C-alpha cells in the first residue's frame, strides 16, 4: 500500500477509469455491508425474529444520523477532486486540513442528538413495546460510534478524490473480519444479544478509521500538513458545508421518508417487519454496484470538471448508464429463481420467507430506476451541482410518503403496497435526476473557476 495509487482521470478511457476505480469501491462497499448483514444473520438465527425486527426498525434512524457526516465527507471529496484535477496542490492540502474541523464537529453533534432523542423517535415510529428496549439499546450504541464513521468516511473520500479507491478497501476488509469475529463472540459466547452486535460494529468501525488515518499520514504526501495549512480557512469550510450539507439533507430527507415508511410497516406486525428488514438488507447489497459506480463517477467528473473537460464528463455519464442497464437486467432472473433461498438464509419462519420472496421479485423489476438515481446524481455532485440534491431528496420523500399512504390502503394490495412503493419511488426519482442532468445546469458549477475568479478579484 502506498501513495502511488493516486490516479489522474483527466486523460485516457473514461470507461476504463470508472470501472477500474469502481471495482475496489464495490468490494469495499460489500465488506461494509457485512456490518449490517452479519448483524441480521446472527440476530435472526441466534436471538430471534423479534430481535431482528428491533435491529431493522433502527435502520432508517441510523441512516438519518449518519447522513450529515457522510454528506460532508462527500462534499469535501468533491472539493479535493476538483482542485486535484486543476493541479492546485496547495488548496488540496488546505481542504484536507479543514476537513478535520468540519467532520469532527458534525459527528459529535449528531451523536449527542441521536443518543438523547432516539427513544422518542422510536415511539413516534410506533415501534412495538416488546422490541422497543432492544431498539433503543442498538440505536444508542451505534450512535456512540458516529465519530469513527465520520473519520473513516472523510479520509476515504479524500483518498478517492485523489484517484485511490484501493486503499480504503484494505482497511474495510480488516474491520469487516473484526466485526464478524466479535459478532459471534459477543452473541454466541457472551450472550450479549442486540448490544453485542452493536458494540462489535463500533469496534470494527474504530479499527477502519484509525488504520486509514495512520496510512494517509504515513504514505500520502498531501496529508502531511504544515501549521499554516492547519489554520481554519473560512472559504474552504464554507464550501465544504455548501457542497456537503445539501447531500446530507438529501440523505436525511430520504431517511425521514424511510422512517415514515417504517412506521407504516410497523402497523402490519412483526412478520412484515422482519420481511421488510430482510429485503432492506438485500437491497443494500444490490445497491452497492450502483453506489460504487456513482462514487467512481463523482471522482471522475470532479477531476474532469476541475480540468475544464466537459465532453469527458458527458461521455462518462453515457458509459455508466450502459453499465447500470446491464447489471439491472442480470439481477431480475436471480431474484426470481433464487429468492426463496436468499430469504431463507436470514430466517427460518416459513411465513416470513414466503412474503420476502415475492417482495424481492417486485423490487427487482425496478432496479434500473434505482441505478438511474445514482448515475445522474453522481455526475451532478462531482461537477458541484449539489444544490439539486435537496430537490432530489424532496422528490424521493414525496414519493415514498404519498405512495405508501395510498398503496397500502388499497384493500387488495395491503402490505404489498410497501414494496410497490419502494419500486415506484426509485423510478420516479430516477426520472427527476435524468431531467436535471439533461438541463445542463451542472456545466456552470465548477468550484475551481469560482476560486480563480475570487483570486483575480
């Protein structure tokens, strides 16, 4: 592992750059999903369906609380990518330095809020009384580890902005192995239940954060900062929030809409809650190729936007769309043929398996719509048009809330409206993203151009 993994994406084949960058990201994202997957498998098989429902009902809240730090990390990465593409090394270093203040402050604030208010929010979501105790335990424990998530995401985002998608993978692999081992030890040997899986996750996240920070300082020259560069830079901090907050708000709004949908799910009882939790875990895996492609595309577009190469940005969008289409088509027969076996890996209850199998088939038909949220949004974010993220978030919130309230009340649909809501939300939101990309507004959002204009003035 060394700093030579840094890559300039402003020349060469766009498809080759994107795929080469995305593959380590995909492996890293899959390992990251092991945190949640292993939690669900261990809890579902060794603690019970009620405990699995308790973990699952925290999913949207976890996403909400993690959104601010992850959104800011993405915003900081976009700034680094554009300055790197423009060859402005001094501003790359200053951005890295100021990320410390932005990420640490946000993480501590969110942790305090999450630990304090999660019981009230869980009751607002109509969480059943027989699982609310485990839900509060899981939520508070994971919130205590947000600082590690913020630090890892921040360093990883900046390394990726410099074209290095391999190094963060290595540390995620290590932390994932730690997570699996500790899950089994805490639950099977020490009988720590839901608290055990949450505590194992925190330790694993701390391992990934600390090792990633150590590597960046030792091996990547950009992270060895002078006292002058460590001084707070108001303009960089402002840009970090300007780019990161809309992404964070988008994710937060999506999380709120997921919480609303979780509230609807909870009204149908523990069986539907368990099925919904399992489908949610599977969707997280399915989304990883889209997410990885989107992250790669954000870095690619950020560097090329900084270099002023708009045509390469457009070419990257077209080639990424083809990749999404191919993957989406391939996933449909897998869902239809192997759905029962996939659901059966999580639980043994026949009713949960039967419902989950059909729900997976419903959602698989809409995977292309899901992918076409990630691709245009990645281009827009990489080019600095993150303000659209809030519009995109509003669209997703409106769809998820309205569709769920209408579809689940149709007598012959009932709880099947939950999964139809998910698919319809993906398709509608994807169309909104494509319309924004086609408008061409993003072409005028370069941060580098604005920074140069400020210097000249």
